[in-house]
């Protein structure tokens, strides 16, 4: 009976040792979990008016575009003058940059125009960030306006004589 008891104690110790070895071995295999996404949302104002539906809103970190799904080039659109983005956290198991890291500067663009303010990527944050966009007139429109002003000026100069 004493031999049987020693055998049981030895088997228990071996089982515990094997379980511990398996646990230690799997710790090296476990992947790092990417941080929670940063999910800013808020109103979009373009030239003083609420954005119309369907405006493309894209977030950029280090010139890489992130949208609702977090894949490059996949923007979200405005609805009722509001937007919502989900910018993923950088996954350490993926090569290269796959999302934001604490403190990254996020530049938001609406239909290709830079919105203000710039944002700061924060894991798990979903705060309200209202965006304002001032659209710069296209060059052709600017030339048209300048031509019209020149014509008006010439007209009044000739008329004074």
C-alpha cells in the first residue's frame, strides 16, 4: 500500500509539472491583442452649414487612410450632418502599421478637404469631436471671379472718363 501511495504522489507531481510546462509553452504562442478602436463622432459643418448626406469622411494617421471598417481607403459618409469613424488600434501581430497608437495625430478629411480640429488617437475613446471644413474654391472658379472683378473695374474706369 505504501508503494501505491508513493506512486500516486509521483504521478500527481508529474501531472502538475506537465500542466505547468504546457501553460508556459502556450504563453509564448498567445498573440498580443490589438487595442480597442478610437471612435470619434460628431457634427460636420462645411462653410458654416451642416454637411449634406453622403459626404466622404476619412481619417488619416501618417498618411494612411482609415474608415469605418479600418481598411485603407474605406471612408464613412455623413448622415443628417453627422459622421462616425472607427479607427482601429495597431495590431502588433500584423506587419507594418495597421491602426493607431496612443497619441497619434489623426487628420480628418471631408470630401478631400482638411477638417479641423486635428484629433488624437486614444484607445477605446468614443468622444464627440465636431468637425469644421472650409472649402477652398477651385482654381477655375477663382480665375472666373478675378476675371469678373477685372471686367467690372475696367467698366467703371471707362465709364468715369
